[in-house]
C-alpha cells in the first residue's frame, strides 16, 4: 500500500477539522494565524492518556494566544485564521514527517496516546487535521493575493515563562525563516520597555517556521512569527492590553516595510 493509499483509506474515517476564520471580510493586508489556539482534543482521540492538568497546560496549546490574536485582528482589520484542535493531536506548525507533529513527549510530560502510533494513525491525523487546515489557509491567502491585497503572514504564539525549570527573561520574541524583512521591522518598532529579542526563545533552526515556510515562502510574502510570554497575556484583559501595545508596532513595521519596497 502506498502512502497515498493510506491517506485515501483513512481520510473518511475521521471528520475533518479545518481552519476557523474570523474577520474574513477584512481589507487589511495582515493575515493572522494561530496554530495553537485550542486545547480541545476531539472524541476520536479521547484524552491521549493525559491528566486534566496536562491537557490544559502550555504543552496542549498556547495560552492567551487566541485572545491576543483576536485583539490584533480588531485593531488592525486583519483576517484571523486559527485551529480548533490541540497541538498534541497534531501540531499544525510541523510537517507530517517531523517527530513534533504528534509528539510522544513535551517538556516534562509523556503523552501516552502518542507513544506508539503507527503510520496509518499518523496518516489519519494528517488527513483529518493538517491537510484541511493548511488547505483552508492557502485558499484564503490565494484569494487575497488575487484581490490585490498583498497579504502579510503573521503567526501568533505564546511561550511558558519557565522551561525545564529555567526562567526565561525574554518577553516578546520575533522569529523569522529565510525572509527577515518584516521581523527586523517589528523588532525595530517593538513597544518601549518590553524585553524583545530576535529568534528567541525559538528560531527556525528549532523547526518552528513550518507555517511561514509553507504558506508565505513560496509566494515571497512578508512574514514573521510572534511569541509572547504567556504570563503577560494570562487573562482576556491582559491580552487586550497587549494587543493595544503590539498593534501600533505591527502597523509601523508594515508601513516601514512598504516604504522600503518602493
């Protein structure tokens, strides 16, 4: 049986989980993407053998990221595209052949439901989650390109303040893949007083630029990945306050980038 046969055989067994759109009619250039928006584990995968604490911890999703993305969407008139399924079932910022796409362990947590999955289960999850999400996102980006909106892709993430017992000083990380144009402008216009660093706490070398590489790179679209320390966006109110700080930064970065491209 070929890989395509496996995909065809498994695709119909599990409902598809495509992208969720908000403010799709927006006229702004920025398309916000939140791949780790949800901690939801759909019924076909039970609880993956995890405790309640683990299922709602930072390993399952990016706390505060969706609220922040919604705040930015409102302030920038930006389309928002987000995922309805926990990254523990499938991490949409990883390619299907990356171990982290369906991790057996995340930080200090084992994930029993991912410990011994075989190729057919991997193909089933890829068909049900990865393919519909990225197809939906690609269609939206293509539509905006055809409309002449010159899309700019910005992914929104959050990270834990303590990783393997080590505190992280950085508050705002800006990550880029091969194209660093937008990332550099964002850092240059970062909110005053925020500890902002390029390619921290992650970089493309850690495999975290998949969405940017897949969706923006082939078209040469400006792009960047934003990482906010999750204690700074821990409540809806804090996330909205952070959106107030970051929206002018993104607007200024986009304006500077546009000026530089003339």
